[in-house]
C-alpha cells in the first residue's frame, strides 16, 4: 500500500503548483470568471433585481437595436476611442521634450507625471471647474481675447469632447512615462551611427528611434484603448451623462439602466455590458495572441 | 541619446529650453494650480467672484479645518485606508503564490490559467457589476469595507499575477534546482529563496495597488452607500453635491483626497514607474 507521504514525494512537482494556485484561483473565479457568465445569462432575462426572473431570450438585444440612447453611447465610445489615441503621439512628444539631462529635469518629469496619480474624481472636479461658464479659466481666457462664453459641459455639441480632454490629461502623462522609459533604453550606438550617416530630426525619429520604441508603443495602445472603453468616472462626476444623455458611453448607460433612478433593469443593463465586453474582447484577444507568440518564442 | 542633448546645441537653444521648461510645466498643471489657489481663498472671495486674482486673505487653515469638522471627509478618508491597506496585503499575498506557481512549474494548464488572469485585467467592470453586487449581498458584506476589500483583492490579483510571474521568471532557475537537490520542500523554496528576491516586485506592486484602489470610484458607488463605509472618491462626489458654490471647500477636499497617493508616488517613485512601465522595454 502506498502511504500518503510517498504519494506526495513522487507527485510533489505535479501537486505543488495547484496548492499555490488554489487561493488565487478561488477568489478570481468567484469574483471575475463566474460573474462574466452570470451576466451573459442575466442578459437573457427580464429582471428588476429582486422579483422573479423572466426568460425572454434575445429580446433585450433586439430592444438595443431600436434604442437611440444606446447608439448615442456607442457613437460616444467611438469618439473616446479615436480621440484617446491622440494621447500616444502627445505623450511621445512630451517625452522627447523632457528627455534631457539638464539640472532639475527629474523634478520636471515627476511633475508632468502628476495627473496620473490623482483620482479621476478629482480630475473631473478640476475640469468641471476649468469649464465653468461663469468663472472657469477657459471662459476667462476666451473672454480675455473677446470670444463668446462656451458652456462646454451644458452644450450637447461639446460635452463629450470636453470630458475626453479631461481624460487625456492623465492619459498623456501615462504615455509620456512609457516613452521616457523606452527612450532610456534606446541603443546609443545606433543613434551615433545614424548621425554619421546624416540622419537628423524627423528622419532619425521615424527610422531609428520609433522602431526601437515598439514595445512602449504597444503597451501605450493597450492601456489607452482599455482606458477609453472603461471611461465612467469622469462622465459620472462631470456630467452625469447629460445634458439629455448626450455624454453617455456604454459603461455609463449600463450603470444608469441597472442601478439608478431610471429603474432597475438588470437584464437590459447586462445586455449593454455584454456588448461592451464583446468590443473589448477584440483587444483582449489581440493582446493574448501577441503574448502567446512571445511565450512560444522563448 | 535622442533628442540631441541640449547642452550640445547652440547657446540660444539652450536658453530657450530653460525658459520653455517652467512655462510648459505651469501650463500643464494650470487646472491643478487653480484648485490649489482656490483651496486657500476665503469664502468672501468666492461670492465676490474673485477666482483668479490674488486672494484677499489666506484661509488655508480655516478651509482645511472646515472640511474636516463640518463634513464626514475624515470618515471617508479613514474608510479609504481601511479598504486600501488590506487589499494591498491580500492581493500581494495571493499573487506571489500564483505568480510563483505559474513561473516555476511546468504543467499543461499553465499558460491557460496565466492568460485567464491577464484577460481578467482588461474586462469592463460593468459585466461584473450585477453579479458581484448580488454576491456581496448574499455574503452579507454589501455596504461594508469588506465587500470592497474582497472584490479588489480578486480583481487586482489578475494584474499582480502577471507582474509576479514575469518577475520570478527573470530569477535564476538554478537556485531552485539546487534547493530541490538538497531536498528543500517546495514551500520553503518559495518562502526562503524566492520571496526574499522578490522585494523590488513587492514594493512596485504595493504602490501601484495602493494607488489603483485608493482612486477607485466605480466599485465604491456600486458596493457602498453612506459615510460609514464609503471611501473618499465616492464621498467627495457626494460632498460636491452638498457644497454647491462652496468651491473653496470642494478644492480643499479634493486636495486632501489626492494627497495619500501623491505622497506615495513621490516617496516610491522608482518602484511606481517600474510597475507602470512593465513591458515597455524589451529585456
């Protein structure tokens, strides 16, 4: 008969990883993996969160197709995604500007990085204040050069762009720090060789530097896309989705449907979340595919 | 180095750069400077419309004291610490175990489990919202700091596992093989050999998780209500609704709420950046 200790000794390397993984997998399954499937299932029901669940198949998704608010949110998500990507070139240029060794430059770098450390709630409050039509800095400046006042956050035409600008502030800082780290590791021999070949400025940047910054650019794209699709905090703090729902995005509209005074439509909310998840899944798959190739390449 | 070091350029460019540097910094931080200035203005300046001129007097102490005595801000801040500190400990404990398992052992499901942790990181919060809220209610932790702690530990474990696993992979594997030949138990290898070498990774994750969780707003609004459990991000939003037109108080409150992660950043800058730029350079 095999004693327990003998079984352990012979299979130690096969059992040990599962013991190390157990607590992490348990928490992660309970709070992350399982809820994804639960939400997909809830999206097939009509449910107010308390009473009886009623199975309605794909009716929630069918309703989305006739919901103007859903399409406004989707359109705003696209605007977020496209404009947020501007943080990448902007961050690169700030990084190039700061990649020097003059005195005190380290403090400058930290101060430029500052907005990323602050909570988005505080960023939202700061920018609501910046845009205020009566005393905000923006309108003080516009008034100073003789232009009319713009109530950015109360105007359907501008509101989404106003919120995106607030979001770009910390996002540019994030991309900047990625590129500063990347620039630090650029091969100096290649630069010297290229200089001897008379490469300068833009040509140098495009042909010699940018290819070496590829890993930084990749991470910058990943965090920026995810950040754009996750946008919720700023909208909640600055506009509450308004005016008249003009600044909603999917993440915010879902919350409104499921949890706010607009009613507790859990099933419909879950359907919106599933759509958002499906969009993100494209990026998640691309990221995992790249990681998979790298892992296999080792 | 690229761009060309400014010291090697003409004297005129050098001076222009030295002037441009502080000017761009002030422009970059202008919204923040405005808030800082407002937080030390007297209330009379706000009613008189003096938002951008020199403060008529300095009310630094009055404003900050008012924020703490006339509002539950102190309770919100305390809640934030109660949520953040256990989360940092929990997420780092779980992920050093999972990271170790995924970095050291070869088994079939290894890459699949690793990818699940990585993917979990990128998931939109909204797809978790309804089930996680129900789960918290069922477990009796809804509307308490524990509801937030448990969720944050689970979520942060995804990112931390990615970080830990890649860090441990960079350690020399011979150390572990040598210990196995000496018949050291697997747990002792983890505890006495690998863990001491992980200090830089632990420090980087501690600052990052602290900042992420401190700044969380979404889960704070979904899982808590009221000053007894709400952290400062949600609390500040609530106070903003009460302090209409009291911009000197809103500003002071914002600055207080932003302070802990800012201090953390300045004290542990190297670790913070090492964590955020993970993967930005090919090793």
